[in-house]
C-alpha cells in the first residue's frame, strides 16, 4: 500500500489536482484561526507567539492524523467558541489559571477518547434535546461576535445600561470596515474571504496606527518557541466541583461540534452510507479526541473538526489527501508567524462577526412555534451573551427545558439523563 492509498485516494476515481485545490481552499477558509486564536488566548495570559505555534502545529498534526485514520477531507484546528470559553469563562470568569484550563482540556480529550472507543458518545448526545443543540451552536456564535465587538471597542461598558456603543476610535473604525469587507467577500463567494478580510484590515491598519510594524520586520522566521506553553498543565484544581462540571461541558461542546460538522459537511456526498451515516465517523472522532489532548500539551484550547471543511468538499475534495494537504499548509504557516502575529485584534473582528452569522444558521432548525422548545432555546442563547459564559447558557437552557416540560405535563420529552444532570446543576448553584 502506498501513501496515497492509505489516505483513501484512488487515481481511477479521484484527481490529485482536485484534492490539492480542495486542501488549499479549506486552509484559506479556516486560516483566520492562526490570527484569531492567539489573540483570544492572549486574553487568558498566554504567550501569543507560543499559542500561534501550538495552534498551527496541533491543527497540522490532528488534521494529518484524521487524513490517515478516517480517510476523509476534513480539517481540524482549535475550536472557535471553545477558545472563547477557555479564555473568558474558565480563566477570566471563574478565576482558574490558564495552566489549569489546559489541564481541563487535556482531560476532556482523554474522556473523548474513551467515549469514542466504547461507543458511548451517541448516548451522551441523545440526552440533550435537539432544539438545545441548535441553540447552543447559535448562542456560541452570538457570544463570539460579541467578543469581537467588545475587543474592538465598538461595544463598551456603561454604568447605566451595562453596554453601549463605543466611540469610533481607530480600532473601532478598522473593525467596522473589517465587518463590511468580510461580509462582502463572503457574499461574493470569495474562497478564503475571512482570511483575506483579516489581511486587508491589517494593511489598512498600518496608516491608521492600529497595526504596529516592528523595527526590521521580516515576514518569514523560524517558528515561535513553544516553551512558554508546552506541557504547562496544572492538574491540582481539577477536583473542584466547578471544574468537573466544566470538563463535562467541554466534552459536550466538542462532541456536538464534531458530529454536527461531520454530518452537515458530508451530506449528499459519497461520504455518507445508505443509512445517512458518515463513513469512518468513529475514526474521525478519535482523531478529534487525540488532537484535543495533543493540543493541550502543546498549549492551545480544544481542537475540533472545522465546518469550513465544507468549502474544500465543495471544490471536489473527497479523500484524506485533501486533509493531508491542509495539514501541510499549516506546517508551512509555522514559518510565517511574524505576519500572523502582526494582526491587531480589530482586524479579526470581521471574522468573528461572520463566524457568528454562520453559526446563527442553526436557529432555523428550532421549532419556534412550540414555546416549550423555543423558550429554553432562547434562554440558552441570550444568557450565553448576557452572563458572558457559554457554560452558564448551556446550564440555564437545560434547566429551563426540564422545568417547562415537567410543569407542562410533557414528561416524554425529558430523558432520565437530562433530569439527573438538572439536579446536579441545581446543586451547583446552591453550593457555589
């Protein structure tokens, strides 16, 4: 067996050129993560250069692992949404160190591996109502967009109204321009539109004084050192009740994201079997789980399968060769860290807002005519933003779902597992 056969590539059925173009398309579409992830995790106190290397390296290794294990054209990288949970909920909100947060991500990956090996993931997913799964996705999108607007100063705090529109400073103006540019590029179906939007705003930001060029700038360099984040895991705080629930939330978010992405992007292709299941899904989930623990060891938040993989699939990518090429491009990006680290926060706002728009698409799958489904979904979404916590939104959404269904006499809609979880959530609020 040669190497491309190990990736599921058959020269009689597939085109090498098509797989290469598909891989390049997927990479360009999701490469914004190389600028955004270091920026978000820097807010947790992590070294930006080390996080960049961890992001590129974990994305490359996890994606190449998926290519050989699952032979599918999917790419992986640190999750948008979970990285915000890591920085703004775990570290800034709950007060844990980023080292403890990395340890939680590492344990999450180990749990995910065990759940995949023993085929338990379906039972976990099934205990969460369908409407809440979509609401969680949409809510995370709103939260990500809110973070982008806040970081750019478009939205600021106010003593009377809590939040208000900020002054149009240089960063706010650049971010506003970025939102429009990113939106136009996506509407025009420009491949890698979010990446190009970040690049254009970074350039525009130079004469505005928002993008700061260092002396003797060179776009190419050796990879940034991993030493500030490599193996910096602190397991001591993991035995606290809050951290146990946090790890549980991380596992849920990762599972929902991965399964939803795999099924959504593979739909109506030959990657689905006659029963509508994604082929080699267990192997893809295993690559996801291993990538998460590996990423934590390197120094980044949860690694997961990216919905942007759909852009490469749309270009004709059908095998692990597409994923392999994505991984190679991430490895090449390691040598261009000065370019990505040059990007100011304001230049990434457009990408964050557009990711929020993409994730909002999940709302259409919620039955808004049934208030017992719509109200808990709404609570899930709005409380994620208003409490500045993805975890609180998930918990309050599930609690409201159980209470509304229980008091409305719709007991058949509530699983035993969800009832047990709700009791644990109530105890958490009582004793927290």
